[in-house]
C-alpha cells in the first residue's frame, strides 16, 4: 500500500512544480506582450543577496 501512496505523492508534487513553472512563463508572456520591463524571478533556492 505504501509504495502506491509514495507514487501518488510524487506525482502530485511534480504536477505542482509544473503548474508553478507554467504560471511563471504565463506572467513573462503577458509582460512581453504589453512591452513591460521583465521582472526578475528568483528560484526559491536562490539567495536574495
């Protein structure tokens, strides 16, 4: 039973990551269409300083 749960959890995590990336790309496309200066996107693991 546990290996099945682990596979489901991993699939859900991958889906969440995919949606986060798609959201970021959509924001970039919208900005480029409006001619807005591109914002700087930092990955969660990057240090802000």
